[in-house]
C-alpha cells in the first residue's frame, strides 16, 4: 500500500573518529543496511546543534561506513549521523558525537 508510512533505517552505532593532523576519519556501523540508501553527516562547531541542510557536510553510500573530512581548522567539532532510505525518508540520527583538531 503506497499510503503506508515507510519504515526508515535506525540510527547508526559504534561511531568513532581517527584524527590525523587536520583530517578526521569518521566511522560507524549501519544498523539497518538493507533499508539504508545513504548516510548524512552533519557537522557544527556548536554543542547541541540541530542537524539541518545548512550543516550537512557529507553523504556516504551504503556499505561505506566511513567519511573523511579534510582541511579542518583547529577546534572542537560536533557531529551527528543520520541515515536515509531508498525513498529519501530520513531515519533516526545518532546522538551527538565530538572530536577535536589540535
């Protein structure tokens, strides 16, 4: 039934960051890989930020389970990952994570 609401993918788990100079490698585990079409990474310098189009930094394809951010200025960064399904319906975002570039 097309009118039925979709069942979007759940929030990713196991987020981790590997920092190398001004580069951050963000990794995670997809919870619902069969439902997922991509993963959005939202990035901000503000603690407690809300994911929005203005802070969408990168999109990963299914199975990648990583995003590399290059050329980051020194400071603390906050991010949230949010999957989306094949219909473009956004799933649940993970809790805010953070990392620091020295």
